[in-house]
């Protein structure tokens, strides 16, 4: 019995498994792991911004021909995922209008601006600026379609508002370049530079109808600190005073030179009492002092004239350009002819209470006196010729220095 029981016990044990050797056993089997679930595919987020795009023509006049290059612009409309969902559900972009209105205002801030000429290399081109008005219905219909499709771009519809004096009008008028006047204000004090800039801005963009007269003083208007002009030194006799608008003669001189070189009739022009160093060669200056002295010239062409001014402060250059309907006239201007030249006398010294003892400041440059004439010859398309002589009389001028009160030079001691 014992043996049988023992055998039974032995028989109940699992038989050892061998592999090549009788006593080698395998390590215990590792527990099985559950299989990882498959990864869900990544979702592509809906666009939360939409670019509003528009392209419009901006006509250009060059060499009498009109081209219409496109101007491309865009603005971003920010959208949340929730807004996208709401628009799709509602089938309307009404809820986006608070975000759209500032963009519409930004676009419509561009207003029509009448034609101006610009230099492009050796040529002049003309360009106006159209105003922009958003077509809200068309824009919002396109925007709804873009949101429903999940697009990131949408067309914005713009209606163009042309100014009355636009490129097509200029081409019909036959407007082209007629002539330029130039001058240098190098060495001018700050107040004078500012007055040149302000004065030039007042004549810039002036239109002169056929047969009408350009009036410089009327174009400038009132001269005061309230109208943008600064005060500066003015010498009257031997007295130093401060007045608004010193330097305006730089502008009138440059306007005069443009009209003179374009062959236009000069109806009023005054030479300075002495040669002014800023103006270079004598005989082509134009003094103004409202209301006694003015500069006026007449548009005797068959078309309207445009006066444009540009100033380069770093280069200290002022230019005035005239544009109108060319009629074939040819203009020749001779070199200044001088006679009766007189040397400059000693300078004048005048007191300035703001100056410290021992200091001195030059107010005006010396200049020789002379009689100067300049001949202009105009040949018209029909063969007529007109010759004019512009005469100027300049007194000798010693220049002016400002010194503090009590300076010995004020008593004539040099």
C-alpha cells in the first residue's frame, strides 16, 4: 500500500521537460499583456483665421498711354472654432459683423485723390488714387461659402470711386510736363527752412484754368504762426525785427522760374533790392511782400495747368514743376547780362538783445550791385516768335551781422 500511494503521489507531479540535458528546466513563463488599443487618427483643426483678399486696377498715364496695373491687398479676419460652427449652423455671417465692420472702415478710409505727376527715371507718369467702397453683400456671400467649405481665404469685393481729375481725364486733356524751376536754400536757418516747406505746400496742387492768372499771395494765404509759418529775422534799413514767413521769397522765386521757363506770360514780378545769395545767378528772382509785392503769371495755353512742388530738406533743394497741354512752343533763356557792377560796401551791424556779450551772428550775405537783364525768346508752333527782356536793378549790399547791445561796431567802429 505504501508503495502504491507513493507512486500515486509521484505520478501526480508534472513531468519535467528537457532540452538537450536531462536536468535543465525553463524559467517560469511571463504573464501575457493585454494588446494596446489602436491610436485614433489625428484631427485637423478648422482654420480660425480667414484672409480677405482683393485686387483692383490703379490706372497710370505714361507717354500719353494708360495702363492699369493691379494693386493686391489683404486683411485677416480672426475667427474662433466656435464662431465657425455657429456660422455653419446659422447659414449666415451676421454674427461676424462686429469683427467685419472695423475691417470695412479700414478699407474705406482710402479716399479718392486727384491726379499727380511722378518722376520715373527720365519720364513723368501721372497717377490718381481711387477711393475704395466695400460691396458688403458680395463680400459676405463669399465669406459664408468660404467658412462652410473650411477655406482659409475669401474674396473681398471693392467698388472703385474715381476722383474727378483722374488719369482718363488727364489723358483726354493731353496733360504733360511743361517746365521746372529750381533753387537751393542751403545754409538757411531752421525757421527759414520750415517756412520754405510750408510755403511750397501751399502752392503744391494748384490748378490754373485756361486764361486764368496764378496769384502767389492768394495761394499762400494769411502768413502767421497760426497758419504754420515761423518767425525769423527781417532787416529793414538798419533795424532788426522779427516777422512771420521769412523765406517765402525762396518759394516765389522757384515758382517764377518754372513759369518763365515754360514760356508763360509774367504779369507781375519784382526783383529783390539786392542780390540774394540763396538764388544763384542774378536776374531770375521774384520778391514778394503782401500786399505791396506779388508774383503773378497767366495761363495762355488751351488747357488747364497743374502746379506741383517738391522739396528735399537734406539736399536743401526746392523744385516747382508745371504740367499742362503742350502747344509746341519752344523757349530759350539767355545767360544773365550784367552792367554797372558795384562792389559790396562794409557790412551793417544791428543789435540783438538776446545775444551774449562777445558773440556775433551773420544775418545776411554781402552782394555786389549791378544792372542785370535776361532775354527770353519764345517760338510758337505757328512760327511766331516773341522776345522779352527781364530787367533787374540790384544795389550794392554789405550784408548784416547781429551783435549784442553795446557792441562797439554798432557805433561804426570796425
